[in-house]
C-alpha cells in the first residue's frame, strides 16, 4: 500500500510539473509583442475562391507586413470551415497558443461567442456578426464595414449601363447583411434610372459555384442584362461574361477573368481593421480593450 501511495504521489508531482511547464511556455496576452503574438483565422472558404476568403486572406497578409508579424510562424489559418467545425478549430488554435482568433463568417457567431465565454484570456473577433453588443464581453468583438454605400454607387453604374432596365441579383442568404446590400444596389440604380426593375435569387449558401451559376443563368433568361451579387465566388461574373451581359462583382476585382462583363466590384480592404485591432490589443497590455467593443 505504501508503494502504491508513493507511486501515485510521484505521478501527481510529474503531472503538476508538466502543467506548470506548459503554462510557463505560453506567453500571456499582456506580454505578447509583434514578435511573439499568435493569431488564428477561421475561414468559411479557401483562398482559391477568388472572392470573399481570398480578400480576407489578402488582408491578413497586409496586416502582417504592416506590423512586422511573421505569417509563417505567428499566423495560423483554418480554411473551408463549417459552423459545426468552429469549436474544434478554436480549440486547436488555443492549443497552438493563439492570443487572437478571427472568425470570418456570419454563421460562426454562436460558436465564437461561446468560446469567448470559456476563454477570457483570448481575444475573439467575429466578422459580419451582430452579437458583441448584447454579449458585452471584453474579449468578443464584431467588425464589418458599411458596404451599403459602395453598393449604392455600384447600383448607379448598373442603372446607367442596363439597356433592358432589368437587373438581377444573386444573393446568398435572405439575412440583414445581404438584403441591406441588394436594397442599396437597387436604390442606386433607381436614382439614375427610375424605370429599372430587379429580380433577386437566393441560393441559401455563401459559396456554391454550381448554384451561383444556375441562379445567374436563370436571371439572364428572364431578360436581366446587369447582374449583381452577394455570394463569395466570382461565378456570377463568369456567367455574365459567357452570356454577353454585364456584371457587378463583390469581394474581389475579377476583371482579369471576366474582362468583358465586370463593370466594377465593391470590396473591402480588410487590413484596415486588422491592423487597427491587432495594434490596439498589443498596445493595451491587457485583455480589456474597450475601444473595440461592438
């Protein structure tokens, strides 16, 4: 019995020493610097989508260059992640030592918020979401831009270009973000062409090239001669090019692959916020960065 007790005490001591060693190896957020901070990005798509995730990743690289952060060692990307996979991705990022975790899809909100509650020493940022204000957590933030302004301007271009006075719009989900954008697009067109009408088709997915192509072609068959979009890939613009009609892109400039269709493409420079967020967290020396609320 004495030998068994001694063995158990020895194992407990080894476990405690191991745990302490792991904690000591982990750099606290308050001590993180540009040279040591670790940042994870959880993406809904891959950079090969030439659209939403492609531009998100471009922002990541621009942020890293601006802040002298090594993308190979200090940044980890999780591509093609479903909402159900977010908890596992978050846990893997935290095990890796992430101080900041960015989730770039609207559907990640619930999992990101729960992870923020469970990990108060990690900063969470959710793009396009709307839960941060009500959650009121010091380590959970939403970020987005006022794309409706650019949408309105792109609608002006569409309203001036159409000859049939019929616009089409391929939307992902009928949620507030998408509906606000397509409404601004239509109002912009109406501001210069009061006779214009617009058909809208939702595919109920953010990125599905096959459904985007089907929706675009169905709209063209209804007489649409300018196609707008709020989906992640440039497939709608490729369909417009193939059909000989005009298109207004989103997320990324795809003029190089649809040069005879694309009028213009409203898109975000994500690095503007990423630079601000990372720089603010590192300068604060604390997990509480109230300036980033909401």
